[in-house]
């Protein structure tokens, strides 16, 4: 059996939705946003599990 180890940091992603990209240093206000946990190692681990790889998790939160 193949074993996969995905090692990396856990982060919180916020994706802001705006009506367009600023031009010439302009500013826009986001009307909404979504949050997601993962990236990049956690996402790879989830995808490996979806493909049938056995999974386990461990993490460290805070200063090393």
C-alpha cells in the first residue's frame, strides 16, 4: 500500500468578492467574502482521501 504524507501549515483563507479590479490605485469595497481552512498541504490531503488514500491528521497551533 502506498502511504502519503502531506506536511505544511494550516491557514485561514478569505476570498473577497468585488465588482472589479482597482485601476490606477483605486479602491473597492467588498460586498461579501467566504472563509476556508486548508491550503496547501491540507487541501492535498483531502484530495488524496477522496481518491481512496487512508487518512489521519495531526496539527500544531501556535508558536513553535
